[in-house]
C-alpha cells in the first residue's frame, strides 16, 4: 500500500473525534464507525454511523448494556457499501476482541499493527511472560477463573491486589482488594465482565502513558503523559476509570531514559508499527509496565497540541514509509484532556458553546448516570495550570446541566430550549 494511493480513511472505535480531526487536517476524506456518534464528529467526518442513535428526549443507554464489538463490523460493512475507503485506522475499545479486528482487517487493511501483533501484546499471560524474558519490570500477575484460585493468587502475591477483567477498556471494571473479605465482595463483579480475571500486584505510584511512534527499525518516544484515573470531581465511579491526561509529564532524566528503553525494547520485540501507547506505573523511579495500547490513544489531541504535529500524518509515514521525524524541540506548553461523566440521569445541555469541549452529546438527549458526558481540552504554561483550567470549566458545565430537571417521557423539547 502506497501513501499517495490513500485518500479515504475509515476510523473505527469508541474515541473517533480526535482521530477524525487529525486525519481531516492531514487532507484525507474521513468516515467513522463510532460508538457515541457525538455532535462534533460531523464537523470532521464526511460520513459516519454510530452504535448509539442519539435523539432528543431519548436515553443514550449504558455502555455495559449496549456495547457489542460485532456492531462495529456491521457498521463498517454498511459504510464500505456506501463509500470508497482505502484503509482503516483503529481507535479504542476493540483491543481485546481479536476476531473482530481480524474481520475488519479482512474487509479493508488496517494501517498500523497487524491483527496478530495486537494479539501478542493484548494476550496478558503471554505478554507478561515475554516481558519477563526481556527483563522488563511489571506487576506480578496471575490469571484465574474461580474464587479459590483468586484467593490463592492474592495470598501468594500479597495484598492489596488489583482485579482486572481480561477484556478491559478505559479502566472499567477494575477493582481493588485489601484483604480476603474485599476479595470475596469484588471478585464476582469482575468475573461478570469475562470468564477470566487478572489478579495483579498493586504498584503504588504515578500512573502514566508513553506515546510512541514505531517503525521496523526505530522507535520515537513522543511524550510521557500523566493519567487521570478515578476522579470523583468528574463523577467517575470506577476507582481506575479513565478521566483523561495531562501532557506532558515532566520526569527526571533517569526515568525518561528508562521509559525510552522500555518503549524501544517492547516496540521492536513485538513489531509495533505507527502510533502506540504503553501504560506504566512509576514507583521510586522504576517504571512498571501495565499494558500496551496498540492503536491511537486518548492523548492524541494533547500530544498534537504540545508538539505541534499531526499524529495521523506521522502514523501513516511510520507505517508505510518507515519514516519518523526528528523532533528535538521540547514542548513549550502543557495540555489537559479531562473527561466528564454524568452525575445523575441528565438532559444534555448545548455544549457547542464551549470552544474547549469535545465529544459533545446531542442537546436534549438523555445521558444516564455515570456515562461519559464530554471531554474538555485546555492549554497552559504548566500541567497544574492546564488541569485547573479544565476543572474550572467542568464546574461551569456541571452547574449548567444540574439546573435542569429530571426528564419525563411526556416533555416537549421545544419548551426546554429556553432553559438551556
């Protein structure tokens, strides 16, 4: 596949807005097989379909009930019948659904990691075994199917332990247990997500992600990003639920070199291509690998803003031409992406009035408690300032939406317009 032959791209997954915007800015025609179908997706795509049909006065439902990975295959087939598409770009949400990724790649080639490469880094037991051979630090991990196995694993590893479903996304469904009693309470909840559960050593420290570009021979660390997890201020109910990032995270030269070493070793060993993310926990200057996200990350727009680059353009150059740019200039600004969640069942306000807001729901649609509401993107001269700006805007948005009354099935949408 030659870059000059690629004119039309299909973005598939949960988090399509930032990728679509980047691809549009790079000069491509963009189509999206999205989950939410948010309002701002139409600004950057030439056509899209979504799992959720957002409608005035209708509930958008809950992800845990509506998410079906096969839905993306169905939508992709529908879009491919209607539009010419040269290649696929993967967003989040499908990392662990290998049959779906293979099926999508059979429809139209995925630019990035081959399906078999994605499997290698996402099959947890095999992945951690490879890290062991590479002498890369990671939390002690065991995979279990029954409570007795979980109890034995937790005892061997030592409390506290983290429990993760093998099918995971954005930190959802991850629990923590400090003792056998808590393990008894949370294990059945995690097991409901999938038939296997990871029992993992808890590493206290700073949760970060590393954004990289990779080719067959070279790896470029773009930024180290602080992860925002489980923030009560944005009504995230999950203790490890993804709430965004602060980009970049400033670390010591020693930690930076260790992160570079890990990124290079993992990318070259597994044959990663293009834009990838590696999640780490940094504890006492030692980075522990948590997982690899073998596709575009939620930090995309932040990384673009602080480095003044176009991620889709660089991704295609890396994958198709084995080309990585030389970028020696240090970031001159900081960017925060903050994801807001619905504090209760709410009517979506018109958030298009805020320049910093992304992933915008349809005004007057209904967002269920705990579901994603929108994202905020702010910039400043320091990470703390960027985060404070995002929090201040979050307060404004929550004040705005919480003034609305609970919806009822007989409300008349046109009479609410004056309230928003």
